[in-house]
């Protein structure tokens, strides 16, 4: 299965809501080859149990899902002007280079502020390219995401929906 990675372990995060929206839209379009991997489900001691050659039994099934996936959608919230530390720790914990080498990534940035993680998505593009990933040129930024999502986890704004829809079509063809 391909993976939509919700890039934070924050409880009740908007990133996970956006991840669910992407999953629902992919299924609606007939692509059922996707699952969500939320960073709230990684081992809580990840930084001590799964870096620098260590591997915990709890991370093994996560590594297996990463190894199997060919495409990833990273949903990346803006934390202090960049992507979250937990996302970098997660990437560092994954087997290198096999996890991401020559695979495909689409990036979605979001924030409660005005910029939709433009800078963090640029930073994370550099990380993806270092890992030899092909990054879909169409990146989505969702500033003031709290105003974009409705109570049902939908994106009511027509323009937002149009761009997200375009990206999802490109991800399917990627
Ligand atoms: C540690 C931390 C740092 C943050 N820094 C920023 C920031 O630099 N700019 C911004 O617009 N929002 C910032 N936010 C707010 C997030 O963008 C906001 O939580 C948003 O809903 C997306 O992240 P979420 O998935 O955690 O909900 C920050 C949130 C946290 C928890």
C-alpha cells in the first residue's frame, strides 16, 4: 500500500484531518492503494529506540509498510517556520536508503498562520531530494487551515478544493 503520512504526533491535529480528506478523495476516484500512517502511532521513545542502527519490535511493522510503499503523500504542518522535528526523527529512523530511494512523494503544507508552510515544504523537498525521491512539482499549501476545514473534515472552499483535486489527480498519474 502507498502511504499518506500525517507529519505530526499532535493530538487532534489538522494534519490528520487533511490526511483523511486525501484518503477519502483517492478512494472516491477509485484508487484504493492508499493508507494513512500517522506519526502519533510511532513508538513514543522513537528517538531512543530506533535511531543509529537500533530497531525496536514496535517499529518493525511501520518499517515494513514504508518499505512496501512506492508513493507517499506527506501532510506537513508548519512548526516554527519549518516541518516538525518528529517528522525528521521519523525519516532518520527509517532504513536508509531503501525506505525512500527512487520513490515518489507529493507534499502538502498547512498552518494556522498565513503561509501554509511554504518554507517547511521547501526544507522538506530538500530532504526528499537528498533521499533521491521524485517530488511532484505541484505542492499544496493550506494557510489558516482551521478556516478551511469544516466540522465534517471537508474543504468547502471551491478554489481550495479545485487545487487539491488537481494534485490528487496528478498523484494518481505520478
Ligand atoms: C510547535 C508548534 C509550532 C508552530 N509554529 C507555527 C508557525 O511557525 N507558523 C504557523 O503558521 N503555525 C504554527 N503552528 C500552528 C500549526 O500550524 C497548527 O497546529 C496547524 O493546525 C497545523 O498543524 P497540526 O497538524 O498540528 O494541527 C505551530 C504549532 C505547533 C504545535
